[in-house]
C-alpha cells in the first residue's frame, strides 16, 4: 500500500510517499480501504515516528 509518512520535523518536504505492506487486522479490528484523504497544514507539521 502507498502511504504518506512523516518521520522528522519540518515543512511539507518531510512528507514522504512510501510503499508499506498491507495491514493485517487483529481480533476485533477491521481494515478499511481509503483511496484518498485530506492532509491539512497541522498534519504536515506534526512529527510522527
């Protein structure tokens, strides 16, 4: 699956599009297919590891 990944602090240039393995749901969980989503200003500037 393709995903947007932010691994360091910064501006829009730190948002990378990467290929990841498809997620596997655990017990009581469900995976939804999302074809597109919005990314707002705060999302771009949030650091996630």
